[in-house]
């Protein structure tokens, strides 16, 4: 086709329009349509060659010609005449052979792409000598030709072997076989080309030659991942030798390292043993030299930094191989295992771990955790020798945490998206350093303990001038000592080294810290943390009681010292830390602390009423600690009396006029908490604070009050009342429970339309999701706070939001825990079911989606699961009946709306579009993302609730009901006792439709959970109530399963699970409803063969389960919905050529009389 000048100008103008940022959307659409029209032209390949041949045209115009050729070859090769095929093939080879070295890179890449498509259609059957014509014949060609051939080999390997995206399976198999057979020749060609390029680089290190050598290495890397290992190590490993020789070449060291990484990432036990030769001293020395040279600050470049990142991955891969091989050898008898041969390798690993770049260090730090985690491996002397160096490394790191920027920061920023990501890397590195310290301590506890006191001694001698540096170093010391003391005691006991622990040094440090007068809040917090951590060791000393008293006194002294400044945010954190230490001490050392109970009680009572008053949060925390401590009495009356005294602090709140007024109704409650005004006033603040204190203290009492586990102690302590075990808090919880239900009802009503009419519009934001919760839902770090953000006073609506969200969550948690603690007496309250339905669930329709999460997980899950089995029909079933109906209506509508939005997104609107997003569009998109994430989250929580109630995830394998063979992974899942009762209760009438609907909702995880419920539930119903499966119900269940397969069958796991579920459902009903099943299947899959479907049900009993599943999969394959990424994909057609004739190796047959071993006993 001879194009006239006008056509060429049209194409040039269209391409310029597409690349012009100032062009309008209408102009771009018109230009795009013109370009696309040429692809449908039967002469598009000839047009492409015409454009490509005019070297005077711009490169992007010629590249468009290559796109036309590639489109013609890729999608229309099978329909092309042989003359056109031959012409395209010969012209392409001519272009490849005459390509100059200075040709634009993307033109060469485009030519390689065209050649790859031709090879995929013709090789090896129709073009058997392709390797000779294209590869071997051009081994001495020009730079441009060589690069195109190498790029073609790279693309071919990726498409055929790695990604396996050849559209026709048969062709893909043929190409893989041919590529595997040609691998030795290909690698020989690449090796020869690489040697030649290296020699050229010594004389001419031009960018073109460097780029060509890099392309060669990348191609080798692609083949190194999958060809036989023998080909890589052929000719005495000359290929490996050449690659290692390039590790110190500043231009080629990165692709060389990537080559080695591809080799190391190969799978297989036999290959692993052979690849471990690359960790011997000969090779490790080369790694060390290359890494150290690249780490030098002088001459550091982005490429060198990327090389270090790649070498880090390589070392981690080798480290994993060493661990895996060690574990494999553990299974073998009489295999001596030692890490002595890896001593130098560990030194290189340590060098990378101690690297000044935090990105490099963070990448490799977990390698040490993986090594030290293996129980037998950490006993090896070679690894133990590295522990002191690792401990010192952690100390150095913690000492330098105050340094925010390193000399590598400019290159680190190139590897990340923003400063927040760098902060995240540093945060992860901090955690991993402490994790390494923990495992080092468990390996060698004594050196770690001594390092603590040496570290502290050095720090105490330093005189700081920089406050920030001082704070960071004290925080580092606190983290170090806390980690060591927590991880030290158990391994020291196992090693018989408890008597060798440095108690004296610990006591000396403790006394020194007790005498420090800390004016800095951060240092003060670190000091009290260190003291409480040291007590873990000192609790085993002869003066344990004395030091326990000192830790408590220091915590209380901190509260007294800061009493006048407790309103400041930084002081609040310090005081909360002191309360936390008190609770931790009470939980861990109650047997020692109990002797000071009277002193503790007196101190708290004085501060509750005195000038140095405590906040309500602090009172709750200290009261909880006292309740935990009182469990050591193991005396019902004493514990009950203490709880009574503590609960008496809520009496002024309960008997206050504002309390009764607030509880009168939703409108009164909204007014009382300040919801109807925009200005904060003291009364509404006190009301919110009082209500939250009442809720928090009641929850604390309920969760902290314990009874003895020993039966004799229960009887001796008076915990058995009226023949039942009774918790000391029962009487007080029963007195408060009605208030808690009422508060739950009132807080839930704040989202109701009635309250919406009276609250102030400025407070509407109080009903939205808190920013912290929002960040968690969309997977954004919650702690990205700006400095001093806590000092910014909250707006009035934010205070109400905080009160409603935390208060409601606390109430749901409290009510759920009540059933667990009070037991049967709670469930026998006559009006309990009515109270729950009207108060706890009265406004559930209005509660926002996020608040439902706590309702499901903390309230319903616990209160329903704790119900005695003999009360399931009268309590659990009615509540579950109402709940499932509500969730089906709410979630069903939400998922239907989601489906409509998803369909709208997939509509291609050719006449519309925008270059960028406006702020309103971005805001709308964020809101939709949040809404969808909430919907997925609550749907999974809902199904997880039903699973926890009904499904036994760990049944006994010898159960007669679990003997199904191959109907899927859920044949072992059985119903719990509660689930078995619910399956035959009215609750199942709403539970089953809800779970069936979840199969087809747009969430794969929900589909999986729904199938997990349906398997045992339907099995139970078909065994107990088979007669309920009339044609209507059978149709509903079967169609729901088919809808699930339609929606999620694209995922292999879901497809297998749903097919198994279908077969399980068909099996007992196929004789009764064969015609119905046939009719439904033919309606759902009209392309299915009617005779095949009929035969499937006729021969159902005669076929094995595997055959049934295979046949069902084939019949229903047409109903599975394609993923959106596949819906608009044009799949190229490929001819199926004659099968390859591969010569098989002749196996030597044994002579008939060559019987050995046991076979000799059976000689004829």
C-alpha cells in the first residue's frame, strides 16, 4: 500500500494531538479514534512498514507503525494469507538485521516485540530453524541487531516460561518445550555476547555499549530463573564466573546482582544444596568487596544504592536457604550440622545490618531474627559468636536514634514515595531492632543482662546539652532494658543460670534511678519504666518485697508531683504511665504486693478526696489494679466489700438530678450531654464525664474481678452461694445493669431521625467516624500526628463524638461480658430478652456501620455464645431471628447499591472524561472507598459471628460425620452444640437466607465465610429435616449457590469450594429433584449441553466424586463472571500446530535374571 502524503500527515497530526497536553478531550478522542481505525484496516501491517521505513519521520510516528504491525501479527496472524505472513516475517527480519546501533531504544524494543509475536505463532513447528536464522547467525552482528535479538529472547521467556500468558495452552506448552530444549544454545549465545561486550567496554564505555551489556544481563537473569541449573553451571561455571567479575563494575554491578538474585530465588531441595556453594568463602569474599566498595560515601550514586538494595535481597535469600537446609538436615539421621562454614557469610550479613542507611538495615535485620528463632540453630557456636556484636549494634542504634538524617537520605528518598513512608521504615526498623535484641537475649541471657548495666552506666555519665538527644537516648535505654528483662528469665532458668544473673548490678542501678530528680517528662517516664522493668529480675532476689514497695511508691510519687499540672497533655501521658505500671505490677506480682494493700488503699482514698485529686480515668485505673490485687485474698466477703467501696464512688452520679433527667429519654439525653448547643458548658462536661466514669468503672469491675480456679479455694473462700459459683462483683453488676441497658439505648438513639431534628447543625460531625478510626479502615498509619497536636483543644463536637463512640463501644463490651461473668442467673432475668430487643438493639437500625462492629464482636458474640443450651430456644433464637433479618435487609440493600455503582464505573463513556480530578471528586472517591471498606468489614464480622456461634472449626477427625472424602476442605467442619440447636430453631429461617445471599455479594472473603457456614448447616438440615427441601426452597438454595459461582468462580479457591458445596447439596436430593436441578442449570448456563446435563444426573451414583466435580465444573464454566481486567481484553487467536516430536532417552533395560534384594524371593 502506497500511502499518500495526506494520510501520513493525518497520522502525524493525530499522534501530535495525543501527545499535546494542551489539547482538549474532544480533540484527543477524535485523534484516538483515527489511530484505532488503522488497526482494523486489513492493510495495517503494510501501513506500519511504510511508516517504519521512513527514517525521516519522527521516532514516535515510526513507533506507531510498529504498533500497527504488532497488532496485525498478534491478533490476525491466523487469518493472514501465507504470502502476507512470509512478507511480514522477511520484512521484520530485514529491519532487525539493518537496525543501527544509535536507533531510538523504544524502536528497538518495538521491533523485538513484533519478532516475539511472530516466533510465538510459528516456532518451532513452522519455523524450526529460528534459532539458527535469528540467534546464532547474528552472534557477531551490530549493536542494534544484537540488542533486538536479546530483547526478543527476554520477552519470549517472560511470556512463555515466567508469566505463561500465551493465550492458547497447547501453543504455550509447545513453546515451553522448545524453549527448554534451546536453553543451552540461548545461554551460550548470551554468554558469548556478554564476553564480547565486556571486552568492548574496556575500549569504549559508551552509553550504548553499557546499555547493551545491561540488556544481555537482564536476559540472562530471565532465563536463570527457570532453565535447568546444569545449563547455568555448564563449562565449569564460566557464566557464574563472568557475572561475579562484574560485581565491582560500577555500571553493570546492578544487573549482575539481579542475575545472581534470579539464580538464588530458584525453588527445589536439590537445587538449594547446589546453590549453597555460592555462600562459600570464595564467593562471599567477592560479595564483601563489592558491598564495601559500593557503600563508600565518596562516589556514591543512585545505581550503587540500588545495587546495595539488591545485594541485601540476595543475602536474605541465601540466609533463608541456610535455614531451610538446616531444617531439612534435622530430619536426617546422623547428619552433623554446623554453621562454621557460614562464618564469613554472617560477617557480610552483619555489615549490611549495621549499614548507616536505615533502608538497607531495615531490609536485612529480620534475617537475624529468622536465624535465632530456630531452636537448635541458635545453639551453634558460630551463631552465638555473633550475638555480642548484635547486642552492641542495637545499643549503637538506640544511641543514635536522635539523628534524623543520614548521609544516605537523598538516595533513600528515591526509594520511597514520601516522608511518611520513610518514617514508617524507621518505625519498623526500631521494632525489628528490639526483636533482634529479644532473640539475642534468649540465646545468651547473661551477656545481654550485663550489657544492660554497662549501657545504663555509660548513659548516666553523659552530660547532655541537647534536650532532644537526651530524650531519645533515655527512651532507647528504657526500651533496651525492658526487652532484656522480659526475655531473660525463662532462658536463664532453662540454662541453669538464674544464680549468675547480675542482681547486685540491678539493685545498684535501681537505687541510682530512684535518686534521680527528673525535670524532663520524657526522662521521668523512661526512669519509672526502667525501674518497673528491673523489678522483673529483682522480684527473684531476697529483697523482692522492698523493691516492690519502691516501684509502687515511685509511681505514686509521680502522681503527686504532677497533680497540679495534670491538665497538660504531656503530664497526662506521664500519669497514665504510672497507672499502667501499677496495674501491671498488680497482675504480675500480686502475691508480693498484697501485703501493701492497706497502704495502697489509704493512698488512693486520700487522693480521691484530697487536694492532689485524681482524674476519673486515673481513679478507674487504680481501682482496677486494686481489684486485680484483691483476687489474691481468695475471699468472697473481702473482695465483695472492696468492690462495694469502689462502686460507692458512683453513687453521687447515680443519685444526681442530672442523671435521672438525662435518662428520661433521647431528647433529654441529647440536651444533657450538650448535643443541642455549640458552646461547651461546665454542666454538660460534668455529665459526660460522670456517665463515662460510671460506665468505665462498671466495666473495669466486671472484667477485673476474678474467682479462684481451685475447687478447694472456691469452697474455703465462700464463693459458692446457693449451690453456684458466684463472682464477688455479681450483686453490684446486677444493680447497675439496668442503667447500662438504658445508656446503650440512649447513646444509640443519638443517630435516630428524632434526635436529628433537635441537635445543633454544627454538631452533626459528632455522628461521623473519628479520624483515627477512618485512617485505620483505609490502612493509613494512625500515628502520623503533627507535633503538639494533642495541645490543640478539641472542638465541642469532637468531645461529643469521642464520648458517644467510646461510650457506646464500652457499653457493648460491658453487656457482652456480663453474660460470661454472671452466667445462668443473668439469663434467667424474666425481661432480659425484651430488654435487649428494646434497649440494646432498639435503635440498631440507626447505628452507623462502624459501631455495629463492636455490637457484633463484643456484645452479641459473647452474650449469645454464653447462653446455656437449655435456654437457646427462649433466648438466643429469638434474638438471632431478629438480628439476622435486620442484617439481611441492611447488608442486602448496601451490596445492591454497591453493585450499581460498580456497574456504573465499568461503563465506557466515550464522549466524556477529564484530565484530572477536582477536589470534590477526590473527596467523593475517598468517601466511597471508606463506605465500601466499612461494608466489607461489617459483612465479614456478621458472618464471622455466625461461624463462631454455629461452626466447630476443630472437630474430632474420627467423628462419623467427618468421613467425607473429597468434597472440599470443609468436610471436617461440624456444627457446635449451639449451632445444632439453632439449625432446627426459628432463627435458622432468617440465618439461612442471609448466608445464602452473602455468596453473591461483591466480596470474596464473605463468600468463603458463607460457604464455611452453609456446609455443616445444610448437611444438618438434610439429615434432620430433609422434607423441608420442597421445590421452592431447593430452587432458592441451588440458585443462590449458582449466583455465588457466577460472581466468585473466577477465583480458584472459591470455585472449588462452591462446586463442592453444590455437589454436597445435590447428592441427597438428586433423585427427588433431578428435573428441577436440570432445569435450573440449563437456565443458568444456556450454552451447556442438555444431553450432558441429563447424563450427569442419570449417572450421578455411578460416578466418583472426582468425576462429578470435573463434569459439574465443565457444565457450569460458562456462567462464571470474568474479572474486570479480563472483560475488555482482546484475546489473540493462535493456530494449534502439530505436536512436537521429542526424542526420548533410551532407558537401559535390566536383564531378566537381574533380580536384587527382596525380588530374589520371587524369582520365577
